[in-house]
C-alpha cells in the first residue's frame, strides 16, 4: 500500500473524532452522539470544554491567528470545533492538507519555505474556520511577533498533535518521488523539531515514520509493530489489551489525554486491535473521547497504510475536494485509483 492512503486515513480519523474531541465524560459523549457510524457535526454546548479558562491575546499583527474566532475564547460551553461541519478537519489536519498541496506545487519539501507558507495561511483571516488553535501555534506566533525568525519560533512541546502533519508530509514526499526511508525520516524530524522540539515528540515522530515506511512493503501491522521493537511498546500488553473493552484500556489503564508518550501507545492499541478493519479502528478511537483527533492521525494512518480506506469514508470528506492530485488504492472494497 502507499503513504497516500496513510494520509487519507489520518484525515478520515480526525474528521470522525472531531465532534467528540476532548470529551472526558464518556456518559456525556454517549448522550450527545450515541452510536457513531459516520461523520457528524459538533454539538453545542460542549460539556467538558475548558476554553472558558483560556484567553489568547496576540502581541501584534504577526500573532493574530484566531481572527474572528477569538471572541469565543473565555466563554463556557464552547465546542472547540463549533464552526466545522460534518466531514471537515480540525486546524492541524487542515494544515496537513496545506502541507501536502505545498509540496506538490513546489515539487519538494524545504522547511523554511513551508514555515513561510504556514505563517501566511495562519495570518490570513478566513483561511481556517476552527475555533481552537493548539498551544504550539499560539506560542509559535507570539515568538514570531516578538521578532524571532521562523526557524526559531517553535517550543518544547510533547503533545500528540506533534504528529498531526506527518502523514501529509510523507504522502507529499512520496508523490514527488522521494521514498528513501532515511530521507523521509530526516524531513519528518526537521518538521516536528520546528514546532515541537521535545525528545518525546521526536521519539514518537520517529516511531510513526518507521512504522509507515515499513508498512508500505506489505507486511502486516502486528508483524511490523512486533519486529520494529518500538521503545516503550510492550507486545505482551497489546495482546492483553486487545481482549478488553476499549474504554478499560484507553480511559482506565491509559490516559485519554494528549501527552506523549502515553497517547502514542494508546493509538497503537487501536491500530493493533483493529489492524484489519479501518472503520472499526477509527470509530472505536472516536468513542473513547479525549484527544481522539490526534490519536486518530496515528492509528488512521497506520491501518490505512496497510489496508486502504473503504470508499464509504471518501464520500463526505471535505478535504478531498481541495486535493490537486491524490492516488488512492483500496484493498478493502474495490480499486479506488483516481485523481482528485
């Protein structure tokens, strides 16, 4: 299979999880969304939203990344993604899509050129319509507004959102003919280091890249995870957890929160347990709440890289309408080779 599929898998999993993002009360999640089977719009109010505790005051025009959404910060009950529609992606995955387009249009990935594009789109009113921007975005642009060069604006961040653009980057590189694993990893680490320069983020980025590169050879997910001997990943525990109800694993045993390395391990639980069923993987992940969007990037990219994306998830995925060229191969249902 291909890294193109991994990218689409990350977009699908993020969009499926989006309405349930950062629900920590699973009873409230069940009451609001019931039995999830496809893309849904977010409901308001969000019972677990802590956006009311957050205020972002831009320290200059080069830090104004919230635009018309800043009025909702500091208010109770605001859904983090209230302005998104069913099938749309959160800000980080909108950026992943933009990175993919950027690479195809330039024919290469150069970090500084991408950071210039990142700044351009984030500072353009109306480019994104998401209410929430993660801490790393806010810190990056505060540093930029303070006069730091783009290559020096990142922070030491270890949230799983650090991995959100890796599938888009890898797919873009693959589409332009760059497939050497060492070159792919070098590009991934330069991207992640520019915004999340923390050992846990770089370790998880390395492990995800190694996994995806290995899966393109056709090996199974469980075999690949076992053979790579990923640091902190116990095959014995993965085997034990696959027999348990998901909320006992991610919720009771492992945190549903965003912090690495535990959030990466939680993602691997879903990829391991649902290794041959993309739909079951993304739905199970969404239903446990927490930072399910960014866990979804990891598990969605892994399972899609191995098995493709069923056609049912391509219908209604808004990002596909903006892709200049994307080749999809699906081994689950039928051949989906097509250019978007």
